[in-house]
């Protein structure tokens, strides 16, 4: 990874019912903010929020959403890859993506390169409860990680609620990710947003760029922005407010692990990846990959328990 300026752009989706026109409008708005951010900061990597083309809550079922995505050019990759090529940047954005069969919808993150190609696509592996089709939602879960080598560094992709699962970011890091992009439309608290974003950066000694939505989606859910750029020692070097805009930071990997805490005279002397106890992991691989339940009641006890 080389020195690079990055930006997290937070935008508000239209709260109107989803149509091809609102999707096209969301796309135009997002790309305008990307262009402004690059002009102002010189960022070479820009991350947009989760489901930026539609807003997180589509207020419709999986089959209806699938039909709309198929009919909406603004939901495709071309507007984003064209802008990445025109600006000469790497661009990450989140969008619902129609699968091969009607009703199969993925919550995806795409990475475009400065040549206008899609360098990688990731399907959210941990859908939030309301979106998970297995729980009455509209999203089919993915099963694979996406880590992409680029000329600015190796970039891994996760989406919003994925950040609650340390194993996913660890796999990204073990596969070589130096930067993890986390497009999000977080429906919980700002402290959990910061906690999980900083923890995943510190767990794995990687940069994490968390771009969080703002505004209100078509289902009426509000978002608080507060986009974050975090260093490998968990320092927040950029933090957004609640309105539309961007945050940016210059990442300097040669200094990222120089000190124990930001600006300290005490050197950083350990590496969470290099010093893993691999024998321990091997001994408990079956347990790690097996089912588990919380020892605490969920909401005072599961329904029907």
C-alpha cells in the first residue's frame, strides 16, 4: 500500500416510493457528491454508503424489488464505473443487485477502478434482521469474501452489519486487505457504529473507511451519517456530521503502526495478525465453524420459548 488520500461520502436517498426515476435521481445525487469530494480533496479512493441507489428500506418485497432493479438503469454499475474512469479514481458503492432468478436480491458492494472496470463485487454475508429473506425480508445472503489488489493497496469489502462479525474482517485481513471499505446504512446507535468500525480496524491493523447514509429512506427509517475513517491503531482521523457531505484523510501506511497510541512516544510492538495462536485456532476450528447461541435471552426470551 502507498500513501493515498481517501474519502467517505454520505448522502441521503429519496424518501419517495421507489421507481426507476427515484433510483436514477439517487444515482445522480451520489455521483455529484463524489465529484465534489474528489475536486475538493484529491481523493483517489471514495466510498459511498450501502444501498445508495435505493436507500436501505425499499418498502417492497424481494420479487417486486427484483423487477424494479431489472427495469432501472440507474441501479446498474455503468454510471459509477463511468465516473470512476472520468475522475481516475477507485470508487466503492453499495446497491441492491438482482440475482439470476426473480426474487433473488443481493445487498452488494462494488469496487470500480480508474480504468472504468468493476474490480470486485461483494454480496453481504450477514444481512440485518429486517432485510434477511430467511426472516421475511428481501436479501439473499452471500457466502464469499472479496479482497482486491489495486495499485493504491489491497481493498476488502464488507457492508454495515457485517462489521459486527469479527471473523469476516479477519478473513479479509488474512487474505491481505490493507483497507476495508464498509458502506453502511446503520439503523442502530452512533456508539455501536464507532465501536465496531474502530474495533475491526484495531483487531486486524487495517484502515477502515465507513461511509454511512444520512436522511430518510422509502421505508421511513432515519440515518445519522457520522462516517468514519479509522487507522490500524483505532484512531479516528475523520468523522462526519449528520448532513450530506464527505470526510477525507491522507493515509500514510509507513507510519500507521509506528506508535502504540496516536502521537505517542511509545512504539507499537505487536501485530494482531502475526501473533495469532494458529495452534489454538486449529484446535477449535470445528467450534468456530459450528452453530452457537447466546447464553442470554433475546428480548427477554425468544418467541415460543
